[in-house]
């Protein structure tokens, strides 16, 4: 079976099945279209970076994830459930699924956590805004803590805002394509439902910002999709 047929079969197998999403939106093994044009996040994120990031990097993770699942004869079609329980997979398949499954899930979230500047709320509102203020003192203090996590991540990885098991908010960071759903890989204290995250791999910013990762993080706040983050927060609190 070629990859397209495999993915089609997997998607078909998903129809009608029930699974509990671990975030506000469950993900299958396919790459959804980018929710805006590649140039829509200019001038903060440039069109060429977005085009390569979505069309080459994310697409590559999706292809390699499909290949790894096929090689290991794994039938799981919920990408979030898959990366949540990597330690239960055959040893030989774990690394490829951790890297490429994580890559697929993280990027699928990341595109939704961004939106063209000015298209939605300028910051966290409602219950999310209140929770951020009570946890971090102020929105600016939260941005400082989050920005420090993004800046201190050595090499490639992500910084996250998660809803923890007890319903609290926490800023965390993971290397490579790991994420806060990954039981047995991420420290138990840092497990949770991610409601916002920033990609700090150089492929996310190098063309425009080169070595200046903090400038990328500062600019990125302009394109955060706070409506989507609030939706994720509400869903995580109800879960
Ligand atoms: Fe990336």
C-alpha cells in the first residue's frame, strides 16, 4: 500500500470511532491546510519561512510518521494519543514516532495558535486572562516567563503554556519535537495540555531573525491567536 492509500485507509478507519481528545481538537495523521496564506503573518513571520516551514518541515514529519507507522504495523490514527503513549510502542519504532509524531502534532497546533495580526483579541481575555494574571501576576510577567523559557531552550525545541492535571497554568519547555503530552518522556510535573507554544527551532525564524531568537519571540506575540488559546483553555479545564 502506498502512503496515500495508507493514510486514506487510516482516515477512513477513524470515521465513526470514538476517542477522547487530549486537546481542543483531535488530530489525525494528515496535514491540514494552513489556516491563512503564508504571507498573512508578515511582517512578523515572513512568507518564505512560513512556506518552507509548512510545506517542507511539517510535511516531512507527516511523511516520515506515516512511513514509521506503516513499517511497525501500528494502526493508531489519533496523532495526539499516539505521542501521549510512545513508551507503549515497539522499541524499534519509538524514536521515529517520537520525533515525527511530535513534529506533526506540534506544528498542527502551532499554525492554529497564530493568526494575522489584528484579526482577533490583542491578549488573553475572560477566564484565560484572569487565570494568567492570577498565576503570573500580570500578562507582561507571563510573557517574560514564557519568553525566558523560549530563550533558554538550548538548541531546538519548544516553549509551552500548559494546563496541568490539577487545572493550573504552567510554562514549560521541551527539546526537539517532544511535547507536554508525552508520558514517560517529559517529567511528570511538566505533563499537561498545551494551550500555546512557540517553535524555537532555527527553521522557524532564521531567515528573518538569524541568531536573534529573542527578537523573533517578541515579534511573535503580535500574531498569537488568543481566541484559539482561550478555546483550548476552556476545553482543557472541562476535560
Ligand atoms: Fe518547526
